[in-house]
């Protein structure tokens, strides 16, 4: 009797217990299907890199002696849907048992759960097992915050540090005497030290790309099929981790929030894709960063800031996702409904910082967290763009975007569409912050210090108008009280002029 084990495209964990021994009665199933390319419009590099990594994983399993059924995107037998392919394979192999690893996206979790229930009623044994990847269970954050009115990531992060013994001294206190060194990690970048040379190894996947196109898969963005820079195996991902720790981690803390026209990567790790398809285990990455500090290679602020993103934020947003799905993607606290301007798909806007961030996203399928949050997301929230449409764009454009991590970051952190479940305040700014953290303003036709007029930076009027439009909701938030004290000092005529300017901007988004 045969067991089928389904491996999804974001479950490429070579250290999973499934692979510890070879069993001739087990067939590992890996499938490339249009279903997973079409639920939103995806960046070409995202589709290409995931399929390439799936193929490399299938070859790795075969080399270890495992039986593998890999269904290519253009194979004649491919029914282009996961459960339809499973049903056909069950019949072909006369399988009496199917196992699958817990999906990390609610839509797939629900689909496979319903399919499993129906097949069990027909006598098939179906089992769901853990992915053995995350450091928390799906519901662990919800249990930690049970009965609390407000969830706070910092509380969760400290809990995780204690539980896993990360950056803790022998007496169970945080190394350096404090939990969080975020205040030390907000420097602008002048060009020194220089951005490290890109340590990623480009691949030629033109044949795979041609198969993807021939199969009718629709994408956007630059495929870079002849020089795809993303890792497609755990070995490559580990090499990239070592290169990041050696060349970039020492400066990551200082410049993690910096923006620049002159550098796409700065000192960011570019490991999120490898992590999110599970080629890398988070503990492996955390341990490498902590060891770099203990060896004196990286400052504590750099190691802590990097570790906080993985041990704290990454696990935390997953907890938020599972606590509030289904329905989280429908939240729209401010009732924003403007469609995304066409330049979200071209990058052709005169706003230098936005053009750079979107253009880089379209070219590289990647932008760092401040570009996503404080440039693109900031503008979207100030302008009143539809948060669900923005969520679909983020989910499609970024190579590391899977709904469990992207949705809370977009709707919660970026757009405050959940009304404050995730973030304690809307993350918005005028041009002053963008100018302080980056060098885009000096290359921009808009004037960063002007609020009114054709040459005024759109962020300025939109910023003040956002707080005027939502005063009833936001004025009681203690984290933004200073904004309303400044507004109180403005004359009614000044406020009216700002509102008029902002209304004209929103009516002419396509021409900004």
C-alpha cells in the first residue's frame, strides 16, 4: 500500500523528519500548479524562484533515495489544481494514505481540510503534520495574550527571548541590560561604509521561464530568468546567511531604516525568501546572528535588531494572522477605497522615493521594510487607497510574500486597517521623515518643505489632511498627541487650504 506525502511550494525544509529514512512505500508529491500562480497576480521572479526551488528540492530527495512525483507546470497530466492532482495520484498509485504538512495560508488550510474530511468519509486515511519550521504554534500568541485588550509585540518578543534563551545572560537577564536597541538603529546612510557586493549567485532559468509562459501563467515585473539571484536550495541559502553575517550584519543595525537612491540592498540580509519557503530554519539564522555578536564580529544593537525581526516580529505576525482569519483581509478601519494608481505597475511617478521603491520592487521582487512601510505603505494610507487592493499588490509583488506574514504587515502595520490590533498607531509621516532617513528628496521635483502648490511634496498635505479627516478616531491616541497639538495651532484657513490641496492630490493620483 502506498502513502502520498504532499509538499507545497513553501515547504522546502530539507531537515523535516519525513526525510530521515527512505521508505519505498512513500511517494513525495511536488506540484507546480496555476492555482498557486493565479489567486493574485504574482511577480515573475516569485513564480520562477519558487518553481526552481521546488525542482531543486525534488532532485535533492531523489538523490537521497526517496520516491518523488514532481508534476511540472507544463506536464500534460497536470490538472493545475492541488486537490485534483491529488485525486488523480491516489487513483494512479492506489494510495490508501495521504499526509500533508500544515499549510501556512488560511485558504489552503481550509481547502485541504475540507478535501481531507470528504476523503476520510470515503475510507482514505489523511493526516496533517507540522512543518517543523516555526518556533511557535499557530495559536500560541493568542494564548499568551488571552484576556488582554491590547497585544504588544514587545511583550511577545521578551517571552520568546526567555523561552528560547536568545541573547540572555547567565542570570536570565537580557544581554546589554536592555531588551531592545531600536533607538540605536535609526541612522541615515551617507554612502559609508559602502554597500556590500551582492553575495547571491545568479542562475539561468530561461528554460523554466519559457515553460511557465507557455503554460499560460500570467505575471508582472522583471523575470530576470537568465540571472535570477535568489537561492533555490538550502545549501545556497546557508551560504547567503554566512555572507550576510560576514559582510552586512555589522552595519545592519545602524542603517536598517535608511533609504537611498544609491543602494537597493544596503545591509539587509535578503534571507526572507529562503526563510519563508523553509529552506532555512529561523533558529539557524538567529543562532548565526547571536554568535556573530558573541564573537565580537557585530555590535549587540545590530544582532538584537536583526534577531527581533525573526524571533519577535515574524513569529508574532503569524500569531496575529491565525488569531484573526478568516476575515482579517476584509478589515478597513478608515473606509479607504481609492484604487491603486497605474504607476504601481510601472513605477512612473514623479515622487522620487515612491518611484524608487516601486521601481525596485518591480525590478527585483524585493524592497526592504522601510520602503514597504514608510514609503509605499505610508503614501497609500495617507492617500486613502483601498487596503485590500494594496494587500493583493504586496502579496503578488514581493518574493517573500506569503499571506500569513504579508497580510498582517500590510493591513495591520502599514494601513492600520484592523483599527489597531497590530500597531499602536498609524505609521505615517510627512516629507520630513523621508528626507531625514534618505536622499531621495534632493533628486525629486517636488519640494520637501512645501505643503501647498503644484511643487509641494504630496506627502505633506496628505499627512496633515489624514489627521484632520480622522481626528475623531485618532485624537485620543497618546502616541500621536503632538500632531493634534500642532494642528490646534493652525488657523481654520490653513487647515482648509491643506484639505483642498489633499483633495486635489487624491483626485489626480495618476498624474503625481
